């Protein structure tokens, strides 16, 4: 079992945003974290990457919690934020090098991977650019390249599909597929439900800080038989129940 | 639109007043009075010994007046959001621009009058002018500023395609064309020339602007730069949140940066060293303090004073560097990367040690040049070594430990 989130209560302040949520992500599995704005997706992710400490409950990654050994825990994670953030003083080349240093990668091998990725995302001629000169989509691609440079066991991807061009979305999905084959797990939050439906193995539906349902698409369909076929329908019916 | 400008102007003036109160604190006013008093005394002494009809006098007057004519920029107070929200009101924006120009003009003309007032005794003595001539030149100077600010309003529109009418070279050209005949021949000529230019530019603009689009982006950029300049000035006296450093590539420093070996334990040093050398905020601080210290030490004589001054400047530099530790706290990767806080502290201490050592070495060299006695040179070397070691290796980690604890 790769990631296990168990009975986590947490949030930014003393008032909990997450109310006792539990789910897991298996090796080689892509789990979609689905929910409305403010449902607690980003808060969940912030807890998993260690930016926030749970008030209650535990988050275990291959048997390690962040309090036991933060370095071993973080070593296994690669994160792609929703809004790209870069170091303003570093060029693209230096961002890649910094990632290699931080994850203690073998530089030669990592550069081979890096050049492949850069070519895929058409950044290979921009190695000496500063972040200030990148468009938002390009910055997002830099985040993707940096994350997939690592040999992380768990990739955490926050809303990857907005802002990327269709070609890049396709390339990203292929990258995810490849890493899945190699046994890595992926936790991805998104609003783009038809893409999620096609690619995710399982779904965790968050609503108001709680896990409403989780499971594969067929499990969700079985649980809510009158809701409809697609993830979109199930999701809408789930939010409707709450609204009435 | 006129109302919008006045609303903004009020807000702007309130903000300026807030900062000006901080700038003109008692100490600064006192120092300023002394400084102005000294200048005034010097000026009146020069005037006393001045002979009439000096060949260089018109050059001095020309330089002063031409520079003064450039003072007082066009303050539009427009904001980034305007190019979205005010876009549908583009034609009406002209009234706004006119109001803005009025305000800028008043400020600029006050400066012109003050400078002319100060310059009057000089013109009368060195050029032997009558009061009438001085007044004619004053009027010419006022109209000149009016014309120059019209160029600014013109360049808010795309009246001349890609070329901007408020380029500094054009402004200088007009200033010289107007002032040179006035100073060497007769001020009446300046007066006629600038009246002609001003009226012509006015007619030309009135004819052109209604058919043109506003250059929103450029205009916003100009205004942002203007405000940044003001904030930078205030930043010398007090903390201004709007001033963030800029980043320069500085390729020539890559040689130094390459000395950091790209290994896991050096990750933070890799990041910090680049941030330090390419960001202008902290590197500028270090360079400024070091240069001021060096200048001071060059002129100071004595046995103990140089030692004390060198120690003071090293302390100031070391102290000001501490906030740089948190420079990357808001970049999420600083927390996500599998790195420890010990590594971060260690790298930072290394950086501080290096910077202080270089600064200390430079200061010491100056001491050696200015005060080459065994006691001063030797004493300052010992003091500097102990201080750098203590500041970087003992004091900094202690303070950082506290900063990390507060981080939560």
C-alpha cells in the first residue's frame, strides 16, 4: 500500500476543514480526488505533502509518516501544484539541476530523462530562460518536467488540465500512464470530469470536508444507481443531494 | 472621469503624506536644514566674488535650467486594472489624462519657479541681466515645462505609430533649442520660440488624439515605474511593502556560482547563492554598505576609530542578511523537497560567512591603505576575524533556530 490517509482531521487553523477523511492510493494506481471548490481537495493535498500537520489521524507513505522521518517521506513524493511556482532567480536549467540535487539523483541519468521531457513539452530551447519570461502554461510544464524527473513513488498532481494545451494534456496523461506501469502511484485532483473518468482507476469524492463516496466508476454506479452513467452525473447528483 | 482622477489623487496624496511624515522625521529635518544652510552660505559667497560677464556662466545656467525642465514627471495614477475596466471608456479617458496633466503641471511648475528664484541672483550678476530679462526667461521656462508635459500626454496615444513623443532625447532637444538662444542672445527669443512650439503642439495634439487608441500597457508601465521610483526613495527611510527587488541575469557571475558543487547537501547553497547574486534587493544592500564603509574608512584617520567603524559595518551587513533566510518560504518546493532544516541552516551560514569574509577583507584593505599602522591594521584584522566568526557561526544559527520555531 503506497499512501494511506486515515481518519485525518485538519485544516489551516484550529477550525477543521477536513472532518475525519480516510482513503488510500495503491501502487500503480491513479486516484482522482474530486470535489467542488472549497470541498477540501487542496487542503487534503497540503496535508499529504506535509505543508500542514493533521490535528488528528495519520498519513502513511509506504510505512513512513512525516514525523518519523521527514526526509524519507518527502523523498518519495513529487508534487505539481495547481498554480505554478518557480524560483525567480533560477533559469530553467537551474531548476532542473536543483531538483536533481534536492532528490539526490544521478545527474547524468537525470539529464537524459530531462532532455526527453523537455523535448516532449517543447521547452528544450528555453533552458536559459528566467521564469519571468514564461507563460503560465510553460511554467506548468516546467513543474511537470521537474516532477517527472524524480523517481518518486507518489505523484501528487493538483488540477493539471487547466491551462495546458491539448497536446501537453495528452503528453502528461501518457507520462502518468508510463509511471503507473513502473509501479508509481498518482493522486490527482481535478474538475475535468470526463478526462478523469477515462484515466483514473478510482475516485475519491470529497464534499464539505468529508469523503462522500469512493471506489471505481462501476462501484460508484452501483452505489448510486439512479444517478446516471457518467462520473459527471454521479458527481452532480451527489452535490444535489446536499443542496436540497 | 475628472472625478475618478480626483478620487485617486486624494488617495495618492494621503499615501504620500503618510510616507513623507516618516521621511521628514526630526532628525532628517535637522540634518536637511544644516545642509541647506551650508549650501546657501556657499552660494552667497560664490555670488559675492563673481565677476560680470563670465564666458562659462550661460553654460551653467543652461545645464541647470535644462535639467530642471526634465524634473516633474507626468503622474497619471492609472492602474493595471484600468485597461480592463476603463477600456470601454477610452474616449472619456482624455478628460482624466487632462486632469492628471494639470496636477503634474502644478507640481512641476512649482519646482521651476523655485529653481528660477534661486538662479535669479546668479543670472543678474554673472550674465548682467535686468529683472525684465529674468522674468521673460522664467515665463519661457514655465511654458517649456507645459510643452514637455504635452509630449507626455501625447505619448499616451498612438499618435505617431511606434515612436513615442516623450523620449528623453526629444525633450532635451526642445529644451536646448529653446534655452540656448535665450541665454546667449536674448531671453525674448526663448519666449517667442517656446510659445510657438507650445501652441503648435497643442493644436497638433487636439487634432490627433480623438482618432487614436490609448497605449494602455505602456502608460501603465510608465506609471508603475514612476511609483516604484517614489517607493524606492521612501524605502531608504522606512519599510515600503511595494518595493520588491528585481532580478538580473548577471552572466559574468556564473563563474563564481559554478564553485558550488551540485550535490545533495549543497542544494540550499545552490539556491541561496543564485538568489543573492541575481536578486538586487540583498546584494544591493551588501554592496551599498560595503562601499559606504570603504569610503568612510578611506577618509577616517585614527588608531581605534577605523577598527570600530569596520566592526560596525560588518555587524550591519550581517544583521541585514538574516531575513534572506526566509526568502523562499513562499515557494512550496522549499518545503516539499526532501531536505532538512539543518541543511538549510548550514547552507545559509556558509553563505553569510562568505559574504562577511569578503566584505571584511575589502574593509581591511582600505584600513591598510588609509591607516597603515601595526596597531590599527593588526587590531582590526583580529577584531574582524572574531566578529565574522561570531556573527556567522554563532549568532546567525541562533537567530535562525528562533525563526524556524516561529514558522510552526
